C-alpha cells in the first residue's frame, strides 16, 4: 500500500516537472517573439533620442545662446507639433471604415499606437491590402495637420517675444525653428512606417537604419560644426539628414518590394471618409492647444 502511494506521488511529481518545463519553454518562446518586435522599436526610440542629444552637444560648441535657443525650440515648439500630429491620427482613426464594418477602436496614446491597432487588426484578419490604405490615409491627414502648424515655425520669434523671452534668444530661436520644419515633416513617415512594419514583424530594418543614422549623425555633426565650423547651418543639416535617412530607407523598403502583400501601390481608397477624419483631427489639435 505504501509503495503504491509513493509511486503515485513520484508520478505526480514527474507530471508537475513536465508541466513546469513546458511552461518555461512556452515563456521563453513567447519572450523571444516579443523581443523580435519590441527590440527594434526600443532601439529606434533610443536612436531618435540620441539624435537630439548629439545635436545639442555639438550646438553647445557653437555658443551658449545657440544652445539655449535650440533647447527652447526643440523642447517646446517641436514637441508641441509632435503632440498635435499624434492627436491628429489618434482621434481620426475612430471613423475609419474597414470594409462594411465601423471600427470602434480603444484609444491609445499617440498616433503610432492608433495606426498600430488598425494595421494589427487588418493583418490579423488577413485583409493585407488595407494596411497600405491605412498608411496612406495617415499620411494625408498628418500632412494637412503639419501644414497648419507651419505658422508656428515662421513666427517663432514674435511668439517668444510676446511671451517675454529675451530678444537675443528669440532671434536665434526664430532662425533655428525654420531649420526644424523638415524635422517636423519627418515625423509623418517615421512613426507611421514603423507601426506599419511592426504589425508585420518586419521592423528589424528599423534597427539597421537607426544604427546607421546615429553613426552618420555623430560624424557629420563633428565634421560640420567642429572641424569646418559651419555653425548652426552645419548642425541643422546634420540633424535634418539624421531624421530623414531612416525615413527614406523605410519608404524604399515598403514601396520597393519589402511588403508585397500589404503594399499594393497608392490607392484612391485613402481619400474615402477623409473629411470626418480631418474634422476630428482639427478638434483634437485645438483641445491639445
């Protein structure tokens, strides 16, 4: 009798060990899958933050006034514009039609998360062609929002003076803000393409582009600001290239065969139900202001 009990306990213990081993294997497998998607995204965010740090470091070599002006414009004006663009797509996606069904999306923080939701649902439902339509629709809405934000960059000096900022900083800030207009427009393809690729687990290309960009940015910043002393124009040219090089690489990957199932070329469906999206985008921008 005692032997039978011991045998049952041993058998039960073996089953628990097997279950525990299976759980660990599943956990490790799922963790690896998550890092395939999350790793490139994390490195891309790190690279984007690194671009700003590198730019500030080399502008600091030019002068303290230039550093203060760049920090003011980048921290306040550019981040404000980025927030407007995020909200423009965040609220606009709630009225996008998916076939004959109205998608009621759970709100997430930022434009990128909203597009990620749309692309993820379309990819999971195997409606692959809709990913390209959503991507194009996001470009249209965000380009309109970016154009509406241009007066902030053109009249930066006047706005800062009205807020009581010193004249010598406002003049330099107004000059730098004009250089940052291409950077603002770079946000449009940057986050949208990243989420478009991430929904398909094809975002490893983002890591390669981010690493290449950060390396080029450090070298160009040193070359143009320290060695040849081109001042603010040199630093800003390097910054603009650093923001646009990965965008060009992502766009080429998407449109030149890297996403054959999900990118079918430009489509007129991107213009469908666009006016409700634009109205919600504008209202969102006003609320954020």
